C-alpha cells in the first residue's frame, strides 16, 4: 500500500524515485557495504539542497513549510530505493520538535525553535 494519497503526492514520489534511480542509490548502498568507510553518498548534498529533508519544517526553521505527509512520501521512496544516509532518526527528531502552529500569538511567548534540521549534513 502506497502512502501517496493525492496526485501531488504521487508526482512527488515519482520525482524522488527518478532522482534516486538516476544517481544509483542502490549502487551507493552496495558500495557502502563493500567499502572500508561509511561516507554519505555524493548525491546527499543535492538531495538536501532540493529541500526534501525539511519538507515538514516551517520555513523560518530552515524547512520548506509543507507537512509530514510530503516528508513521508519522500522517506517512503528513499526506503524503496534503498537510499543510504541519515534518513530516519534526524527526520523523526525534527518532526517531533517542529510545532504545527505557534503556541501563542505573542512571539515572545513561543518556544524557541530547534536548530534547522532541514538543511542536511554536509
């Protein structure tokens, strides 16, 4: 069962799938298994620059301002493509920290935002 539930989600899933196929994400995973080091694949910076790692974070926190649904679509395709790299734990942590809406109308009373997690590691 696919997580993509709208036409936009399906288009996003296809875009992510094509991106990973063109950059041979599976091959990068195999190379990591056979290699002596565990470096993040070269395409990871490009993936982060596209904003896919912070789709669920508000723009003022370094994200793209979409929702968890869009992030789940991307993570699902990354899993399907056997994409190596820090996919799960950082996204899970940032999803828990990111407020869905401001807690109070007064900016001084709002909790301090977490550091930008949507920019990826370089």
